[in-house]
C-alpha cells in the first residue's frame, strides 16, 4: 500500500486549498494523485496501468477527469456495472472458498470512490448509487437509448414495466433525468479515452461506436422528460 496523504497534503498547500473543505477539489486531488502514482510505477516497472472504469461510469461521467478516468488500457470500457457484478459472482461460484469469500465481499460492498472521510462508525460515507442513482436503472437507460435509439418517453414506459416491482414511476423519472443530464454534460470525458476492447453490442469509445460533440445540447431530451413529469 502506498499512502497518498503526504503528497495530497503538500498539493493542497501548493494550491492554497483548505483540507477541511471537502469539496470537489478535495476529492479529485486524491483521484489524480492515485493515477500519478500508478502511471509512474508503470514507467518504473515497464508495465501498463489497467483502468478500472466501466461502461456505466463512462456513460454517467462518474470519474475524475485525468484521474481514474485515465489509464493505459481500459479493460472494462464496454462492460456495464450490472454485468461486472454478475461476472464477479460467476467467478466466485467456481472459485475456492477463500477466494469466493473475498469476491462476494467485494460485490456486496457499496460502490464508492471513497474520496471523503468515513463516517464515525467506519462505514462508507460516499455511496455512488445514492448520488447518481441505481446502476441497474442507468444500464437499462443506456442500452435502450444508445443500442436502440429509443426516445426518453419510450424508455420511461419500458422502465416502468421492467422495474414496476422495484421503483416508483417518480423515482424512475428522476433518475432518467439524471441519466440524460450527465450523459450529455460528461461527453468531454469520453472524447479522450484510453484504448479498450469492445466485448458487447455497445461501446462509447470515440474511435469506435460513439462520436458526439462535447457541447451537444440536452434541451430536446429534457423537454420530453418535462412533458412526462406533467402527465
């Protein structure tokens, strides 16, 4: 384990940031320092930094620009978060008991960038799905929107049927709004990605399936969503 405390603390001094202010600067400085350590170790060892980001995070832009957003090879770049969980559970099911226990513990741990201090009882204070919404919804939205080109209204109706026993319609609409807002606003992160494989029917690499201007407007899609909210 390599501690980044001293390096990040010095960086805060260099840029005049109060470490008690737990804002986006506080969070992203840590993510970028982690990446710097990994990149420099890769140079030292003549190795590659393998990215941990997945398709769901690329769609939502849930990554620090030039932090965990960047690597030397994005092995999970076309694998959605929900599929990652299924894959890990499958590997656990065919593994030795000791490894199985570790893998299932990983799957059952809430997704978190862990860039904020833990709660007083030691539990994670920053749970990703509390902030951006359930990945099972976002992966559904992503597939229907990009793979099939469906409108927000159709995706909403499909989601209301598919998740009728899990989420209220108002909750689905809330996170569908979040999906479109983030998908458009975070395109700039997808415009510069490391290489990665396409292993399914959908990818967001600018060198492959997806080419989109970073300043594209979400206005038309939000207008449709607003109409749904008035029904």
